[in-house]
C-alpha cells in the first residue's frame, strides 16, 4: 500500500493531468480500459461495468477473429453487439495475416461496426500460440509490422484508431515488447498496451511493472498503457506513479466486481473511494448482470453463461457450500432471485476478497509452430492460425 501522504500527492498529480489520455479522437477519462476477456466482456458485462464507471473510459468487446468477420460468421456477428449508448464502441481483433485483417478492418469501418479496434497479441493460450497467433506473433517482427500497417491503412480513412496489446515476450529468452512497441508506433497506431508478463508466465506470478516503465521510455509519441495485477484502485494509482504509464488496462481484477470501475474513477480523480458493497448489494448487482445476459442471449444461454461468474461474486463472503452449489447450477431468473433471497444482506464485503481473482495457472513452455524461432524476420503468415471464430 502507498502511504497516505504519498497517495494524496499521486492522486493530485493524476487529477491535474487526467484528461491527457486520448485514443485517437476519444478522450479517455479516467484513463481506464476494460481488457477484452474471452467469454466475459460481452455487451452485458460491459454495460454493467459502464454503469459503475465513467462513460468516457473504454470497455473492450471480447476478442473477435478477423477471418470470422470476413466470412460474416453469425456467431461472431452476435458477439460484436454493442449497447445503443456505448461510445466509443471498442473491438479487439485476433489476426495473423495482413491481407485478412486488412479486409476485416475495411468491413468493420465500412459497416460502422466499431469506433476503435485493438489488436490481440497477448493471448498465451496454447491453442493460439501453437499456430503462431497471440503472444507468439510479435517475435516475427516483419509479419507483425505488416499486420499493423494493414490495419492502420484500412482504418485511417474512417478515422478509426488502431491500438495494440502485447506481452513482454514469449519467455525470458525471447523478449519482444520493446521492438513491438517501436514497430507499432512507427506504423501509426494510436496507443500500445503491455501486459507485464511473458507468455510463458501465463497469469502466474507477479507482473513486472518495470517493463511498462521501460516501454514508456522507448515509445514516446503515443500513449503507453499498463496491464497486469490491478486488483484494486490503489494498484492502478501505484502503477501509474511507478511506471509513468498514461493509463491502465484492467482485466481479472473486475471479475465478479464490476464496481471496481467506480473505485478506479474515484482514485484517479483524487476523490474518496466508495464503500464496497455488502452481500445484499452484491446480490442486486448479480441479478442485474443476469438480466442483462438474458436480454442479450435468452434465459437459457444467459443463465448458463452467468454460472462462471458466481464464485467471483461470492468470493470471501460467508455463503454455505450447499448454497454456493445452487448458485453454480442456477437455471432461471426466478431461481436466482430465490437464491439471492437466502443470502445475508448485511454481510460486509470481505477483506480477503480484495486481492487476486480469476485464473492464475502455472508457468509453462509456450507451444509454438515448428521452426517458429528460426527467423524473426520471416514475414510469412502462419498456416491455418486464423481458423478460429472466437475467443482465446
């Protein structure tokens, strides 16, 4: 934790410059971005986060595959849904081929489907990296540059900014983030974001925030955003103070805790943090989330999707094992309402629920295509890496 007098000084500084961050034509105030998370940041969850946070922060849609956009895959088009008042509409693309992603961006801007497009180069999932996608791709410097150039060229006529999110590298022996930042900057992106872990770390261990500071020193003409281990408003303030980054990207810290965006807004504006919700209020938020999901996907699918969030919402609260199991298998809004009614509404937000949440996993060797590390200047797109239609 930062000492009170230090925190006061930092927040005063942040307050003085809080309108400085812009992503293309869009002011980002406070300088907070909801990270795209597969199966999580659909229109329902983004709406919920926006209800707590600022309408001028950025809330990114879950990852969309560029090839699926070109093929106009029905499931993918549904995933690309935005709320009527959502602005800017922020979409993340997964891509491995300059030609395909250029065409996808032309379709997106031509149809007016998004106001901002981010490129996913941070996914460490083996099914992605073994095909050369996600966090594996920045190692191929020329291919990476060609992809970014194609996106910027396709988006520029419509004034749609392109950003790029990447990791430190594949592993400790194959560091890519400084080159990736410089290449992206040279090709005209509006901002870059660094998840301060390698792909080999996945989500384990601690994020190395010092790499964000080094990226900020290397990339000087566009904003640099930091990502990794922001589980509280205090974490966001510390990251910006320690690294000099222009904003923060929040992922796992808001799982089952969308009100984190209200806390981030207060902290970055130098205001008093709101009181964390008691269990009764959490129940109301949970039901609101369920209602938004059923509006988007229908009750059966919406409630099935909600189940993954239950452990996060109830984390640390005094809820018995039998009741937890019932929440984990809930099948309807009526059943959910009954279960919420069985909670102790006065139970305060537990202190031990403020820390890390979501998947941690273990570090491991990164799955890569055969011969992937032989020539970092090879511009050839990896074969069949863009066949997936969603998430990673």
